[in-house]
């Protein structure tokens, strides 16, 4: 590792892309930045903080529901780090109460790991009609068991996002979760726009994978999609060309109200960095032509990385690179309460990426500064 000043071709500062920023490295950390002219070694590519992903079910052959342990979380994070994601919110989906309890205990034990941001609880308090691949017999209304688990996580200093359906929780329960500091995200719901708006008024402030597993927007019934787009809140999107048609993503980005904070999630399953199949609820899920499907042919999560989603945003959806980077770095980092992850200062060079002119990940800054072996 070489210390000193380095000047990348371009630099993402958390909001914009600039071409006159230099950074100083000392002991593998960025200790200073400068837009003034300083003697610096040229660094090829665009320098950006590593990606942040708030919905990661698995990776490296590991699914959190199947391996709700500290080691399981670490293996998932390591798999995604290979593709440029520096921090994840491991996600446990609808399952038996014991699985959620084990995942919560693992998240508490892993809370000091720099690449683990907390826990995303996706279900079991969702709509059966919009459950997707979630296990129907485990779905139930929000109860004291889950409220206690969220309270314990928050008391331990663990960030929590909980995806629920408004019809599976009362406004008072949503308000209680919000008071705890949990991010209540609305998803897997067949709710009306009015029910969604009531949940937002109670304290919900996010939508989970917009369009997917939620009541759609029609001329006289805006549904969950219309309510979220009108509310000016954060919402995640899966940009893999499979879960949502590209035209709908373009429409959502044009139509969302002022104050909205769209961001990308991978919704990744165990196949990212792993084998092309895994087991969920005793069923084999297979990767077929870029789609993860269960025995019934239904979508079962995504085979996607944040790097791929970001590139699709630029090259298929047609948004500027700076906007796409905010969707995989700044917005999710800010939402989960770690805004420092959108900046390079006081960050390890392992957590910083260099992108080529086609928005592909060249590697980490550490790799760029490490001389190649003869």
C-alpha cells in the first residue's frame, strides 16, 4: 500500500461528480481531500464510496433465513463486497418466530462489524394476497413478539428496517415502531391508497421494492404504488430488468413527489457469488435466464448486485451517473442513519471503488494502489 496524494480522473463526493479532487492516503485510510492543486499521483477511474444495500437476503451460497447466525451474515456481506457493496442490511423474510429471533440475536452480535448496518425484517406481517414467495402459513398480524424484538434491537443500538403491510398493523403499532427509531417500510401489501396514507401519517417513511408485491395504481384507485409516489418518502426499487419494466422505473422517477428519495436495492438471494440454486422453505429455487424462480415459476428474490443495478440505471433507464450513484450510496446511507458512508474522508481504501468510463467496477482503491505481483 502506498501513502501520499492521489488524483482520480473523476470523484463522486456524495452528491455530484467532480474532476478536480485529490485525496491523501495514510495507512490505508483517506485522511484528507483537496480541490486545490497538489502534487498527486494519477489514479485511473472514477473514485466513489462503496455501495450500500438495504435489502440483502443472501449471498455466497448463504440465505439469512437458513443461516441466521453471525457467520452467516459475515459470509453474505463478504460475497457482496466482491462486487463493490461495502455495507449491507441483512434481510430476514417471513418465517417461523424462532428464525426471526435468531436473526435478531445475530444482528446484535454483529453490530460492530463495519459492513453490517443492522437488520431488515421483511415480513411476516404482510398481506397473504401480496406475499410473493413468502411462506403463507407464517404470515400473521404484527404482534408483541416482533415489537419486543425490534425494541431489543434498538436498545442494543442496531438499526432496524421493518417491512410490513398497513392491513397487518394498526396505526398505533406503526407509531410505536417509529418511536423506537425503526424505519417502517410499506410493502407486500394489498392496501388502498388511503390505508397507505394513514400508515405514513402514523410514522411509516419508506416503501419496499416499489411496484413489486403491492397494490397497483389505476385511474380511480391509486393503490400503494400511487400513494407512495405521491407521499414524498423514500422507496426502494429493484433494477434488474426482471422485477419491474424499465419504462415503469422511468415513469416512477419522473412522477414521484418533491421530497421523494428513491434508492436501489438488490433483494439479492444466495446465488450472488454462490451456486445457481438454493433452498427456501424446503423448495429449490433455481436461477433460470437471470430469474430466480420457485417450483411454481414465481419470482423468488433477485440475482442482482448494486453494481449491476446502478449500471442498468445509467445505461437502460437513462439517468445521469451521479443520480445513480446517489441511489446506491448517498440515499440508502442517509436513510439507515450512516451518512458518513456517502463520503470518502476517514474511510478505508478497501471501502472505496474505482469505476471505468462504462460505470463498471474496476476494483477497490486498495487494489489500484497495490503493485501487481511479478
